[in-house]
C-alpha cells in the first residue's frame, strides 16, 4: 500500500501483473487515487496498455513496481513541452485541436491528439533527435514491451500495424464500429471488440 500511495503522491506510474477473468496481462498505469468500493480496494488510473481510464482491484495485482523516472514532458492545448523546448502539434497536423495524453514508450513519446469524434492523430516524438518521427491517424493504439513498433491501431474499419500494414479489414454494418483492441496469449493474439448498433458486442480474435 505504501508503494501505491507514493506513486499517487509523486505522480509516478506502476507496473504490475493483473489477473482478471478475461486473462492475465502486464499493466502500466498512471495512478490517480485509491477507491474503496464493493468491500474491496481499487486503484483508479490511466492504463497505458488500453489507453483508457480503468479501475484495478488490489488483490488481483502482483509484482508491483514503481517507475524510477519522473516525466520530463508536459502539454497544454496543442503545445507539447519536452525539457526546455515547446512544440505545437498543429505543425504535424493542422486539424488537431488539443492534446489528450502523452505517454513515454522507450525513447519515444506517443502524443494522442483530438481531431474528430471517431479518429484522432498520434504524433510520435523521438526523445533522441527531439523531433516528431511520424503521425498515426486513427484510434485505439496499443503496444507492448515498451516498444512502439509493436503497436497496432484502428482507422475506421481497418486495423493497422505501426508500419502501416493492414492486419485486417472489416465490412461493418452501419452503426457498428471497432470499440477496443487488446493483446492476449503473450501478445500472440489480438482481441477485437466490435460494438453493434443495437448495443451488443462482437469479439474477433486475430492471430498475430
């Protein structure tokens, strides 16, 4: 508990193994606060694997480690700051209207930017050259092993690799859309959740 409380107070991330009915996975989470709910304790934070805000039950967490480095970057509006330098992400894509998040991945920083309701732009910043490396247009970008080149993401009804190769295309009915991506089976499979117009979900498993 002390390790978790320190991470919350110091603004550090936690990495841990998480055991859930849907499967086991290593998670890296920006921790915000503790919650006592349903007679159990939970961490609420931003999951860097799912790129979304989630709750994690403490008694399902093992091998908890705290990040050792404080972040050296920040953002506000469309301005991204790394060290003493400031960068306007609209130079990468004029349609960007704000930065939603920024995540350190190895020697890269993935800057998630808002453009429209279904798709955004991920601006990839290289901390060695201190330049923007590339843009990824879409949503639900995930990666593993602290390596952005393992990434996959959604653009409309297609799933792409980081290098721009199509993993799979879907012929989706009107009102249906890809809702979530998640790795499984030690990153050898990709779980695709499709939300249907009637509120039901369809699950597709892709062998990677």
